C-alpha cells in the first residue's frame, strides 16, 4: 500500500495480494470491510499471517466472519476498537498484540 499513501478505507470481494503481509504497516488505514475475505482455518497460514499488522490507525474491521484469526494478524493495531469475533473459534499467537483499545466485553 505504499503506492497509495492517502487511502484510509478499503473494501474488496477477493483477497488482493499474493504475499502474507497484505496491508501490513498501512498507518493511514482506518477502516476495512472484509466481507468476502477468506482466511484459512489454520491460525498459522502464511497467506493471512500479519495481514494488518502495524496498521496503527485501524479502528474498524467490518464483516469479519472467519472462524480463525491467524497469528499477528492485527498486532500493533493500537486503535482497533470494532471487530465482531462472534464466529471465531481459534486465535493465533499474538493476533491482537498491542491492541490496547480493543474492548471484548
């Protein structure tokens, strides 16, 4: 995403990248709609690992319907507040590391 420094919101219908880091370190990203984002049920799947790691201004993740959160996927998303984890049955190591604004009540 370094080619699109002004994007702060993104939505897609298929996974738009081929490496495991996806939007890693996109500090301007504040909202993402992952309506058809397919993540492996394995929490250590290299394709999805760290997809949003370091997106320090990410606040909202919409339509997260996957049953697994791969390791480091949202690590460093300090402002992440809104994500529905009701379908999640598996969370990888450090998936929400440093997500200090996340309230899971």
